[in-house]
């Protein structure tokens, strides 16, 4: 969870009110944050929700606090400029997207400079996954001549990086500069690197690594800034909007910059705002609050939303610095925060129940214990993944994926349909560990909107083969009192003739086999891999049916 340091004096100035300790604690709870420590004027604040990056600064917190106090929240105003950033076609394969804006009309103070650097680092490291998805550059724009060009250059290209006094090649920066050493892995697969240069051929930065020592050094007293972000398009646009809104709250005038891509032009910050419909019935159903439309509208304004009334419903306009609204329930949650959870009346329990587990859970736990007994180590993977991992790398076609409509990341865009690709990905990330490696995962998958409990196990070592996995399958099914048969199967992930579908009482419950060399190459694996995946939901039904049949047979025999 991100932790930020801010000045209480600066926070009070931005809010327009001297906050009491009680008010500060309450407002921080509304931001899903807490005060970890106070050292004089400095507040160390822990933010407990990683989906709210717009709050990771004194400006963001002050904006929320002002709304909760009923004060008017300033709206972001962006003016057009004639400034452009031209994106060369050769950069698209490396780090294709960029957003930028100018900020002018106010002087950078010591405290503001600290907040700019902190927000820059928190967004890039926490939200941008250590600059992989997002890197931000801040510059003194009076030293820059537009248009700026964003392009790919040779690794021998030279400039003076921030904090150094001599020209260095990009290749040398990655080996010797502290930031180069830290983030060199982001560019390891490329033979050209990204560069931002102005119309005077002055280097602005080497994204996502380091700014130049010329224009990329912002100092106290500067009044003209350029802020740019590179990385994934959605996160870049969000970061630009957050930064622009924060500096606007400080009194800066925000200027849009035209981004000229090879085939399209865009202006950033983008002022597109999401619209979500919310009814008072939703609020009553979730919180038990009987609010009229105007009361609901006022609560939404406190949380920074604009809204319009339409047919007794509210068309809520989400601020462009927010990307956490995935459903109208998220809006209703903010209504509850603005109303005050402590004001919601408690209700007595209407039903009394005793908790328990489903029988299939005991079956699943037994399976996990059996595999641990076979010296397999359990691993856990996210339930969300992507089609490239599930299908492209496994050399098969989609067989019923549920896709996320408003994805936060391409990496987590679909619900997993099977577990073996996740285990293969695990092996690819643990190639430096000793062999043999034997791992399994048990968990939920979703195929064509139907959920199944599954288990997958995988073994990698120089002698891994079909027989090894078949012996484990027979032992597992023996424990549960059922027998299997294997029918040969053509499957893109496995070697033909060394794979098959597993049948119990004629029903297919899984797959077993040796991984195809093509699949191994896709995951950069150099040793043989044998694997198996079982549908535990189906196997459980078959095992229970077998028990009932045996019980029925025993009862008939006893009557005789």
C-alpha cells in the first residue's frame, strides 16, 4: 500500500481550513487512509486502496476534504496551445504511447516540488509497476523548443543524464547510472531505446529511465513546466489527468499538447468523462437510505461528481482523474461515504444461521493433501489472466472465455478457463531454481459462464515423462475408489501420442500428457514437462455417485 508524506500546513492551505485532529482522522477514513505518524508539520499517511491514485498527494486529499466540507471543488480547465509532440513510427514497438501538458502561471515552491516528485514516483512505481506501465517526466519548459520528437535511437546515442556532468551513451547509462541500473530490465529486449528531443535537438529524457540534466531539472522558482508520461495508453492518460488536476488545484494554468502519432492525432489531457446512471432505489437497496434525488445529488457533489437528473434517475459524470468506477455500486459506495457510515441506522439480525462448508470443499482439501503427499508444492495464481497466456502460448483456440468489460490491465483481462497455462508461466519465472520442480494449483475456473473447481499439476526435470504422471493419476483415483481410462487426444499443447483425455465412467474429467516442444519454447523452458489437469467438480459427482451405488448394493445384500 502506498505511503505519502505531506505538510499539514500545506494541506490546510489547500483545503482552506485549519483541520482539527478529529476532522483529519475522519476525512482520512473517507479516503480509505490512516495517519501512521506525525513528525512536527509532516504527516505520514498510509493509503489502503491502491485503486485511488488521485489521492496520492496533498492536492488529491485536499480536493476530497473540501468536497466533504461542502466547499466548491475546482474543475480542471484546459486551454489549447500550439505545442506538439511528434511520435515517430519506429517507437511503436518499444514504448508507443505518450501524453503531456504544460503548466504555467505559478512558481514552484519547495513544498510543491516535493509533492511533484512524490506523486511522480508513487504513480510510476505503485500504479505503473516500477515504470513498466508508466513513467513520468517533469521539465522546465522554458528551456524547451517545440515541437518535441519522441523517437527510437541507437544505444550509442549520448546526452548528459540528470545528476551527472558528462555525456553518456544510453548503453552506458543502463550500466552506470543508479536509475539505469535499477530499470535496465525494462529495455532488455530492444536494440533501440526511446528518446525525447526538442526542436533544438536538445535531449529532454531517456524514458523510462532518466531525464536530462539540462531541461529535466526542475528547481524552486520555475513557473513553466512540461509534464509527460509514457507507457500503456490507459494508465498514461489517467496519470496525465491526475497530474494536471493537481497542478490546476495549485493555481497553474494547464495547456493541452497535441500528440501526433503516425496515423492519428490526440490532445492531452483528454477531457472525456465517463457517465454512469444511478437511482435512489440502488442507494436504498444497498444502504437502507431513503434519499430523494436532490439529497443524492448533493452527496455526489461532495465526492467530486457532476450529475444531471433524468426521469428520477441521476446521470453521474465521473471526473477524468478517476478510473476506479467499474459499476454503479462504486458510485453508491461514494454516496455512503459522503453521507457517513456512522449515521446509517443499525438493524437487528433477522435470521440466525450456523456457518459451514460445502461437501465438495472437503473433497478438494483431500485432493490437495494427497498431492502434497506426492511431494508437490502448492502455488496460487490470480483468477484473472489474459488470452495470450491461456491460448496463444499453449497453441490452442479459445474454448469459452469470459472477458472483463472495463479492464484495468491487459494482463488481467479475462477469467481463467484452465490452470495449466498459469503453472507453465510459474515454471518460466523460476528457471533459476533447482530441478526437479513439481507444483500444483487448485482453484476455480470459468468456462462459458459456468464455474468449475479444478486442479492442475506439473513436473519438470530431465526425465519427466507420461508414465510419471499416469502413476500419480492412478494413485489419486484409487484413493477415491474409482478407475479411469485414457483415450488418445490431439491437443496443441501436448505431444501427439503422449497425451490423452481422462475418462471416469465414460465422462471426461481431465487431460494428461507431455508438453509439446513448441509449448516449451513459448515459455522459454529447456527441460521436458509432463502435466495433468482434473475437473474436480465432475470428479466429485462421480465419486459421490459411486458411493451411493455401493451403499445401495450393500443394503440390498444385507436384506437378502
